[in-house]
C-alpha cells in the first residue's frame, strides 16, 4: 500500500493571521477583503493564541446592533480553546477529525509552531486525488 499524503502536503502555507490586539472591526474588514472565513490569531512571538471566525465576528456585530458598541479587540471575541492538526498527520486521519468536529478549518502545527491551516475543501481535494490513484 502506498503511503498516504499528510496534512502538510495540502495545507495553506501563506496565511492571513491576526493579532489579539487588532480592533475587531479591522479584523472583520480583513476577513471580508480576503474572502476568508477565519484566521489564526498569533502573539508577538508568533505563537498561536486563538482563532477568529466569521461566527465570532457576527457576535461582535450583534453587540453593535443591540448596544451600539461596535468595537473591542480580536482577543475579546476569538476562540482560545484551539484544536490543531499536526503537519505530518495522515490525510485520512485529518478527514476523520473534520467529520467529528464542527470546525471548517484547523491550524496546522509542526514542532509547536503554526505552519499552516487546512480546510475541509483541502482534505476533500486530497481524498479525491487518492481515489484517482
């Protein structure tokens, strides 16, 4: 049997990242401008400290709608309990993690550092390429 590709083979390497102290309205603008549904949040040392999703951004927007208080920082809205995948994880195992999770994307780690991000569509692409072998 041929060795399966890994998450590292299919992950996005060029990431849009956000800082915890970025104003939430600026973060929303970045996500919308780049047509992405979320981004990893990294501190000044480049360590992964959170994930900001469009869902998180909707919470900020609703706060504005109800309380006329648009504002705050990414740190106030980001998820801090982060599920990650390892870059050398087998792509089939990654697919299993997506099926068992509500997340649409996972940050990818190697040696404790953020090295990429993988989405459901990246994993589907990988699996369809496996079927063609």
